[in-house]
């Protein structure tokens, strides 16, 4: 699941390098002998000097051999270090894979406390291993996308709701850049068709987020959040307050086509959004503040509903 040691970490002295050094040292020894011998010839025949020359040449050769030995020893040491590093990396990856698999199995348990333990285990794993965060976020999102009926008392809906709200908090709690230690940057969320309860998505920063077809039960608060690339709210159903004050839609902007607002809406005075194709329940008496330039018009196709249109 993780990355192996980088090419810089894997660099070992190659055989070509060692051979080149050996040839260079031999050439150095030969050149030294020739130069010293020529100096001897220029000074006349002196046996003692010639002996010193031979000793010097021999020392050069021995020193060159020692240097080559040091190169070989360095190569062996580096290879050993890389082998140890690779084994440590493999052991860590094996451990992470085991923990990930165990937590995933816990999410499939029929007991709510076990599922909750799986959610918290995944959070710890993602916090400790940044290279696996997106994979873990994808798993948590997949869990939230599973069918859920909060009114099904016979199915343990109350306990499941606790687990789901904890999963939501794991996501939102690590998407706030004001906490450097806990912030998970560059995260993509896929919560399409999920059932989300009391979603508090405030002051978050996320690379992209898809809520297409999702149902928000209770307040859905996105105040102060930044969507860096994509914010997909197509066919979303807001049953409670939809708070989009001071939200920034960068990149491709926002898409609310087919979204249904059944209660209060507040886009404040600083949020720009495209609401083409969105609808609001008419006659409910709920307070609604739309982005500048948007207003409600009676929907000719849906009784008791209004369609969002540009006011100018």
C-alpha cells in the first residue's frame, strides 16, 4: 500500500564504477612508475634511488588496492543498509495492511460498538500513515453510502446513527486547515447517495466533494468551507437547514441542478453559487436567503414547489 525506498535511497556503487576506479588506479600506478623512472634516468644510474622508486610505485599500487577495497566495503555496507530498510518498509506495509483489513472487517460487523471501533481504528491509521489517507477516506465514505433508514427502529437505527455520525466527524474533523496536526490536505470525498444526519461541514477545505443524490436529515451546515475543484450537489435533498454562508466554490464551481430545499436556506451575502435547476418547497414559511441574483419562481411542473431562476 505504501511507497518503496526512493531511487536516491536505493543508490549503490555499481560494478561499472568499481571497475572504472580499479582501471584508474592501475593507470595511476603505471604513470607514476614511468614518471619516476624517467626522473631516475635523467639523474644517472643510482641503485638506491631506483629502489626507492620501486618502493614508491609499490606503495601506490598497494594504496590503490586499499582504496578499491574501501569502495567494495562501502558497496556492501550500502547494500546491507538498503536491504534492512526494505525489510523494515515491507514489515510496516504488512502491519498497515493487517490493521486496515481488520478495521474493514469491523465495519461489516452486525454489532454497532464493533463498527464504531473500526471507524476509530481507521482514523488512527490514516493519521499515522498519510500515504494511505485517501484509501481510508474512500472506505469511510463507502460505509456512509450504504443504505440507512433512520426511522427503522427494529433495525437498530439509533445505534447505527451513532456510528455514522462518528464517521462523519472523522471526515470533517480532519478537513479543517486551522489545525495543522490533524488536517488531511488534498482529500476527495465521494458521498453520492449517502444518508447524512446533522452534517456539520464548517470551515473545511476539500479538494473535491460529490454529494450527488444524497439526503441530508437535519441541519446541513457548510459555513466557511472551501471546495477547491468540484462541489457536486446534484439531486441532493435538504430536509433541514441548508447553511452555505461564506462558502467558496473554486475550480468548476458548484452544481445544484435537481437539488431540493425543503426547509430554511441561507447562502448569506458572500457566497456565489449557480442554482440552475434547483427547487425549493413553496408555502412552508421557511426563511430563505439565496445568493445574489437568484429568486424563486412557481414551478409549473411540481405543485407546492418553486424553481430557482436568475432575478436579473
